[in-house]
């Protein structure tokens, strides 16, 4: 804790000290130009003195002393005029840098909406464009962070409030046995929802901090998908869904557990959003494509564009259980594997998810 406090104080102290010790940019530029002019004048004076000393230049009708005095006065006058002009007009070319400096301070204070207008200097303009791109990206990240916190708080709070409310009702002791059983089932369901939510958040956090796929093995992709279908059998049998499966034998080399999560989430979603008596089709090709389609409720364009965002749910009424993390996990796992996923859907016409695995994952 002490080290943290020391690190927080030092930047402010060093910034104040820096402002006191370092002159303004215009003043620094003035001194720089003044130095160049002085050095130039000295060199000119040395060359002129050498020429006069060795009689390499003759001055008719003029004394050497008078000519030298005039030359020195001209040099001094040139230095004074040049330095004064730089001091007066030096702020003009430095104006974009000052704007950029001011904008950087605003970004440091948390204002990611700040933008710097372009300038005619190509090099500075490139820097300004990069700065504007940076602030735009930072603004997007900040918006996603706030959205994540708000959604997570809502998703976590809702089951807790529900559990607390039904627990209070059970404590009154005035409920019938059937009501007690019903409320206990609700508490169990909400507890399972909390467990699933926390597990998904931890898994997604771990995957977001992971840059490579570890623990890779070689396995049959078609057998892996069949096992996932069998694991979800109680769900699709309960809804009396027709599940058509046509899988080609394909060898795959990657992390078996991670890829299994992809199929469990995609097939689970198809079951969840397909009404009773509907149909689900699952098939693959030898070149690494896996297609999962359903005859469910489908999605509009807005929902389809955002389904891979964390906590986003197209069902705003929350009539269907979920926490909006399943497809975010799918997208992150496929990104790690170098795979791609495409979605086609329309309201009332079902959805089709197409996963394309890279050639590097397919074993011959």
C-alpha cells in the first residue's frame, strides 16, 4: 500500500517540477534559433577576419576598422531581428502541438471524447490522426467496460433478490407444502443460475487473458459433436425436438475441452430458442465446416449484429433463461483457435450458425 501511494504522488510532483524547470516551447525555440544565429555570425566573422588578415579581400577606399565595425553591427542587428521574429511568431507553428498537449491532459482526466482538428503540417497531422484514433478506441473500451459492469450487476443482482424474497416467504411458515416445494425449486434454479453466471464470467476472463491454445490433442471432431448432442439429450427430448445429425469423420487437433464448449453452447442455444416440436440440423464437411441450424424464433438484424457481445440478450423480456455470455465464450474460443463463425437468421425463420475451422486444426 505504501508503494502504491508513493507511485501515485510522484507523477504529480515530477510534472510540477518539469513545468518549473523546462521553459515554454516558444521560448525554447527562440533560444534554439538564437543559438544557431550566434554560431552562424561567429563563423561568418571568423571567415571574414581570416580573409582580411591574409589580404585575400581588398576594400578600396575603406579602412579595415570601419568596415569591420559595420560588419559586426550588421551581424548583431541580424541576430536581434531574427530572434525577435522567432519570439513573436514562434507560437504559430507550435499551435497544433499545444492543442495536442491540452487534449492529452483531457484524456488523462478521463475525457475520451476529445478530438484534435487537423493541421497543414503532414508529420503533425499524422500524429493528430493517430491521437484521434487512440481516443476513439479508448472511448469504445470505456463504454464496453461500463456496459459490462452494469449488465453484470443486473444479472447478478436479479437471482439474489429472487432467492432472498422466496426465502423470506418460506420463513413465514404459512405456506402450503405445494407452495413450499415450488418456492424451493425456484431458489434452486436461481442458485444454479448464479453458479453458471460466475463460472462463465471466470471462464471468459481467463480466455480473454489467454493468447494461445494450450493442451492440444488430436481427436475425432464428429465424435466430439455426437457426445455433446447426447449430453443435451434431456433438453431436446423434453421439448420433443427432431434432431437430424449427419457428420463426416474429421480429425481435429486443438484443445478438446475448449472446442467442446463451442458445440455445447451453439447446440444448447438452438434447443433453447426452438419451440416444442421444432427441428435442429447438425452436419459438417471434411474441409472443417460445422453447420448448426434450427427452426426457432430467429433474430432481427440488430440482434444478429450484437449476439457475440458480453451480456447481450435479444430477449429483452428475459422470458428465456440465459445470461448473455455463452456466445461471447464461443466467439473468444474460436478467435483463439483461428476459426470463424457466421450467422444467418430472420425473425420466425430460425438461425444458422456456421463454424469454419482453420486448416491448421485439421489432421489428415
